[in-house]
C-alpha cells in the first residue's frame, strides 16, 4: 500500500531551511583549492595546471551534488502520519503514522549543525537515514519513530531508539513540532501525553557532536530520553 492509502491526503509540505553562507562556502571550495594549489605549489606548466583545474572542478561537482542532496529534504504532513525524505538521490522516503511516534521525544533544538559528521560529507546510510539537515543548520525538530528500514504496512510498528530517530532541520521547527502533536491528538493520543514535551521549549545543543547527540531523545540506542507517564 502507498503512503497516500494508509496516511490519507497530504496536508502540507515543509522544506529544510537553506543557509546562504553554507552555499557560498561549499561552492567556493573547488576554486579556492585551485588558486591555493597554483600559488603554493607554483604550478606553471599546462599539463599540471590542467590536472589542478580538473581536480577543482571535481570537488565543485561533489559540493553541488551534496548541496542539492541536503537541500532537497522535505517533510510531508498527512492526515494520519508523516513522510520525510529527499527528492534528489534520497532513496525511498520514510513514512510513519502519528501513532508510531513517541510523543515524549518530540523536541526542538538550536545549533543542529553540530549533529552533522566532521566535514559534513558522509553518505553512509547511518547518517543520511535520519539526519535531514542542511550545512550550518540552526533549528531542527526531532522525534523517534519506527526502524528506518521498516516499511509502512497494515501493522503497527514499535519505536526504535537509534534506528528510528528523525532530525529535520528547519527554521519552522516549532511549528512542525506543534503540527506533530496535533496529529498525535487527532490519532487518539491524550492531549496531556501529546503535548508533554512542550515544556522543554527550544534547547541549544552543545558544540561537541557526540555530546549533542546525547541530548536528542532516541538518537543513541542506550538513551531514549524523557518518557511521559
């Protein structure tokens, strides 16, 4: 069955927030490497200069692909659940019902870029599957759902710490969190449970990546975070 069949019509689409400084920095990387190599190494002959230019262009192409990949992230709100994914080289999107989201793990953070791996370019499945962040991302909404490799079906799936976390970078993170809680209530979750995590407000993540990951409920398998009772 398709997400439209199980989740109902799409109500709204959110896109990840882009950073102009990040775009300029990544696009300038290739040309800067060309200029520095020529100046520092003193490249003068045509074959060596051509090789340096080709390497710079390759780096530029990788930078453009990474920016397109990161910037194509979207989160769709449906009547009965959400779909999050990438429209550029993103693979199959992740779909989940509101009833498959742990309400106590819905949080809003600032400084979300600290969760990105060093150098930010790591296309390993473990990072791309749950970090829907653009370089230099500020705010993000996070929540815990079912295993990222499980498919939406007629069966209810349990939340899975680590493999089920979603981190979506957007300056509208607070609004998205509100919509998620509203969707949980619409799905039958008691209001005091659906909105239990609103008391955390917007929390700033520390600059250390591992420490920042520990602050996100469900990101590390050994740490689920706060639980509503």
